[in-house]
């Protein structure tokens, strides 16, 4: 008789564990011999709703001026629509307009991207990997905008000069 409650309790625990959400995908950033794995600062369902937000998830990496950043994503991101948005300063220290990589899609899964700045003296400031969901919206100019499902943020520490 004592075995029945133990079996029922074990079954309940297994069912509860099976119902938990899968872990959020990570993005890996690499530059100048250093790597950082980053959890999403925002991760939503496919409709870009029901979001989990964690502003502490942003990563920090030292990136010297002009050095590239290699970005690796797992299959969940690679087999979806995603792009890289970044900010930088020119050699005079002037903030430039944010730029964006091309849009990668599930038609040709993209597992890695190397972010190279326009000029050798430019200093990267921040990088955002954005995974897009199904939802789109129209902006004030009438352009269709994809709504981010997930966002992975890298802040750049520019103190390294090597």
C-alpha cells in the first residue's frame, strides 16, 4: 500500500517536469580571443506576445576598434527569421546611425555571422541579435516592420586597445 503514493508522486513530478517550457536559446559572441554566451533579454511566443523579460541577461565583451565580432546561434534561431542590429562610433568618436545585417530566413538556415564595421577605425558599441516572430506591424511611414520575438544584447567594453 505504501508504494502507491510513491508511484503517484513520482508520476506527478515527471508530468510536471515534462510540461515545463524548454530553455530559451543562447547566442554566443566572440572577439579577440574572448567569448560570452548570452541569454535573451526578451523571449516571446511565435506571435511576439507572452514575453519573458530579463534585462540582466545582456552580455559584455571587450572589442578593440575595428575588430570583428563573430556571432553563433543555435538551430532555434538559425532556422527562423533573424538579423543583427548594431551601433558604433567612427574614428572621430561620433555616433553613427545604427546598421543592420541582412535578414536571414529559414529558407537557408544561418548558424553564424561575422559582424565587421564599415571602417577599420570604427568602434563597436552594442550588438542586438533579433529573432522575428509571425507578427508584423505598419510603422508611421507605411512600412511593414517585423516584431522581434527574441532579443540578445551585447554591450561592448571598448577599453581594450589590442
